[in-house]
C-alpha cells in the first residue's frame, strides 16, 4: 500500500433523499480526505448530515453523486461495496447489538461467518476481545441485561472482532447516561492510541480535542469548516461554527 | 413463569361469569329434558367386536394429516409470498398481492368448491389434493400478510449492524433477521395454525373423511347429535390446546434473552 494513498477519500459527495412531498439535500458537495491512522471528528448540529456522511463511508447509505474511495479503491457496485465494507466496522448510537445472542456470540458472529476459522477459534477471539473491554464476567449475558455502557463496549468488541482498518463511530455516547460516558470514551481513546483510523461523529468536544487530529464541521449537509482540531475549536473562522460552539458551552456538554 | 398480580375484582368478575354460564347450561339442559348417553359413543371410538378404530378415530386421523400437510405447505407458500410482498420486484409484488387478496377476501367454502369442481377436474386431482391445496393457499395468504407485517415492523438497527460488519445479505437473513422475525411471528402464526385446524372441518363438504365428516356420519347412524358434537368439540379443543402449548414452548425457546433471569 502506497503511504500517500488516503485511507478515506470523499469526492464531491451528494446525497438527496426523496419523499413524496419533499426533496432533502442531506449531503452536498462534501470533500474529505483522511490519512491512515488519522482520527477525525465530524461535528455539527443535528440534521447537519454528519451521521449520513459516516454511513456513506461503509455503504450503509448510497450516494446520489460523487465518489468514495477507501485506500484508493472506489465504491462502484454492490459487490465492491461489500468488499470495502470488510475494511470498516461501525459503532452505533443505540449500540444495535443482536438481541437474541449473548455478548460472546455477538462478538463471535461476524468472524465465524466471514473468515475460514472454526467456531472455537471465533469464540476464543471474542472472549479475548471481551476481556480487553473489561466484560469477561458478562460474556454469557444477553444485551438487555447489560447497562448502556456495557452494551456499547460489547459493540466495540464486536466491531474490532472483524479486524477493521477503519472504525466508524456514530455518536457512540449520545444514548448513554452521563455516568457511563467515560468508560466508553476511555476505550475509544485507547483504540485511537493503538493507531486505528477512526471517524467519530460526536458532541463531546473534550473527547474530540483529546483524540482527534482533524475536525470537520457540518451544517446544512455541507462541510462548512475543516482543520486541525485544536485550531478549529479554539479559533473558529466561520460565524456558523462560532455560533455552534457557543451554543454547546451554553449547555452542560463538554 | 412469574405470576401477575390482579385485583380481587378480577376474580369476583370471573366467578360471576362462570356461575352465569353454569346456570344457563343447567337451565338449558333441564328445559331440554334430554336423556344423555355418552356411553353409546364407545363403539365409534373403538369397535370392540373387530378390535379396530371406530369412525371418530378415522376422522381424527383425517383431520390430523389434512391439517398437518396444509400447515406445512401453507407456511412455505406464506413465507415465500410474504418475502415477495416485502421485497420483491413490482411484478412479483402485484402477483403476490393478487393471490393474497383473493384468498383472504373470499369464503374458504367457495374456494373449496371452485378448487374441487373446477380446478380439480381440469388437473385430475383427488378430493384430498384439492382440499389440501385450498387450505394451504388460504393459510398461506394469511401467513404472507403476517410475514410482510413482521418484517416491515422489525427494527432495522441489528440488520444495519450486521451489514456494517461485512456480512452478506444471506448471512444476515439467516443469522439476524430470521431469528428475530420468527419469534415475533410465532404467536400470530400459532393462531393461524389453530384457525386452520378448525377450518379443516370445511373439507368435509368435498367428502374428505375427517373429524367433522365422521361426526355427521356418527349422527346419521346413532341419532345422538348432542353427544357426538360435544365430543367432537372436545377433540378439537384438545388438538388446538396442544398445538398452542407447543407454539408457546417454541416461542420461549427462541427468546431465551427475554426470559426473566
């Protein structure tokens, strides 16, 4: 792999949602580039397109126009989309664990189905990952018996189990009770330190400062401002980002 | 199993209701002034002289195999049509929709007659084949709607998660969607099966030997219509009770995560 090939490249991406009465331009003219090992945060008000943007990167959302390349390979058909999805894994706001499987089975399912390994090996890997996120004691519990923070940590273990090159996180702590936020953020920080390429949609500005090198501010489906995280958050250039950041300070968000 | 607390009013209301039913039955039978004789039905259950099963058991066997076969074939048709309604192309969807509407919105009795006198003549089908085909299609039409509705209302999150993990459509269907959909489907599916067992009595009109047909014959011979129909009702009840219980058991097996720890 050429070191200069970006890990993620979005070129002139547009996404238009059509309903019977309205046409929504969820993403317009989005250009993004990320190096391998980079951690980027997507910030912006709700409905600004940041989650949609994240979902286009692993093909959960198709794009209306433009191109998406992962490690230089563009998404073109359903089959390449499937192949590229193998390089990414995703963490969701509402965890989205498989409710009918135990924590261990949740983590083991994808490796067992995707890779030529035995069920025992898949369970072994899952077991190691669960202990790395501190949940060995809960491996045989079903998701609904776990707290939100524990569920999200299972979801992280499940994402890591497919050994992704890119980890996509969609508001990973927004659905958590405040006291459970840190256990998830600490874990994500550790993964970032390990050199994982990550895209994180977040409202946690403190977290963004601590782990991300770059930040992209979305508003109205467009990337309004991009830059190094410290600079962007300390010296916002556009009035819209200034307004967004001061609105966050008005609330108890960090 | 956990007991639910109910207000004492509930048990009082239930007692009153049971008392009312018992009273009206007792009064009805009293006014009827009928000499009950259930023992005379023994010969229809088991012919002691020849040591062979009687009419009732023959009928029961008929009901069992007609229902079982219709349930199996109907489920296959229903799941297939349901999947088409949920995710087929528009031509296939229209076709499935047409099938479902025809079989849901016309009486089974008419469907049976048409199948037996028109379709069966055209294709040289036996009465049994025509009967089972009708019940299967009828049952399938209802199951198709259940399947479509269940899939439509299933939360999409776990499916998205599976997709994001790089699983194929088929793997997701097999390991995520099917188990989650099936346990949602179970209660209404069992309800459908219970209905089908009862509706199987209708195939007696095209002279298939099953419980209801046997009962009419027993009445014709014995003139003991009250006893015969009561007995037959009890047999249907027991059949369906067992069916419901099996359904409940399977449902619980499939939802280990929903059981209280």
